[in-house]
C-alpha cells in the first residue's frame, strides 16, 4: 500500500472518529434565557471556536426572537458560524435570505463578502488536495459566484472595509476562471475542434486580461487559426502575442 493511500485512509478514520466523538458529546439543549443572555453565550462560543455550539444558540435566538433588536446581528453571526464550521449550504442559504429580506441593511457588504468566502471554501477538497489532483478543469460555478459578490462590493461599496481584500481575491479568482477556459480549449484541441478551441481562448483574452493565462490563450489562438487556415486571424493573434510576450517560443 503506497503512502498516499495510507494518508487518505488515516484521514478518513480521523474524520469518522471526530463524528463519533461529536455524537457522544452532544451539546446541551439551549436553556430558556433572554435573547441578550443567549447572545452573550453565543459570542463566547464563537470567541472560543465552538462553532457548532454557537450555531445552536444563535439558531435558538433567531427562532425564539425573530424580530428582536439584535435579530440582524444574530443572523450575521450565524452566517459566520456556518462558514467557520464548514456548512456551506446553510451559510449560503442564510446569506441569500438576509440579502433578500434586508436589501438596505448597513451590513450588506459584509454579507456579500461572507457569501463569497463560503463559495470559495467549497472549491477546497481535502481528498483531491491529498491526491495532488489539479481541479482547474472542474466547472468553477462557485468561483464565478464568489467573483460576482466581490465585484458587487468593489463596485457598489467602494468604501467598504472589505473592498481592498475583495479586489485581491478577484485577481486570484480571475486566474482560476481563465485556467478553466484554457483547459476546455485544450480539450477541444485534442478533439481537433479548432474553432471551438480558438473561441474559448479568445474569450480568455477578452474577459480575463490581465492574468497569467493570456499567453497560453494567444498560443492556442495562433495554432488553431493556423489549423483552420485563417491567415488574417493568425496574424493578428501573433501580433498581440509578440507585443506582449516577445520572448514567447512562437516568436522564434
């Protein structure tokens, strides 16, 4: 048995044991206390990294006091707790609900930011990371959603304290989306579907510039136009490639 297989098996066992431990040590039912007292308990749980406990308490507040003075803050903390606990589905659902019901809330930028972070977290896969699998060819729907939320912050809330980080994350996501298009284009090249490959590559140049994948996209365009006998388009692509990447191998 190779080291990678052993590592994965040990990880599975560790996760299974964690699940058993959680079920054996269930958190006590939320006591009948005031919303403020429960909120203090929830914040203490959050501060100590007890996210499942915080979720239970915050959920109880949200259910028992849905229109209380701290209801919005409870929901914001609940979104954060779902994010930290890895419950992406619940976190996104609650963020969606908050945005729908509170479009003018002063913390809308935070909700967009958290929903984006939750979507990014779904791109992470423990077992594929362990196996060293490149996931760039997987449909990046979560990345697209995150990109759109970060863009909303930068565009609609430019003074938000989350705007600077959102810009940085957009650059990273742009590269991820561009790489997906490049991988699809390479697939079409293997299938000798050169027109489709060239269109995918052109899409990268038009919508994901600047990004590290632009050079690859231009190479694909040059090669595909050559295969298709489209001399003028090949010439144009070569000119763009030469102007931006003069040391590219196709320039020799």
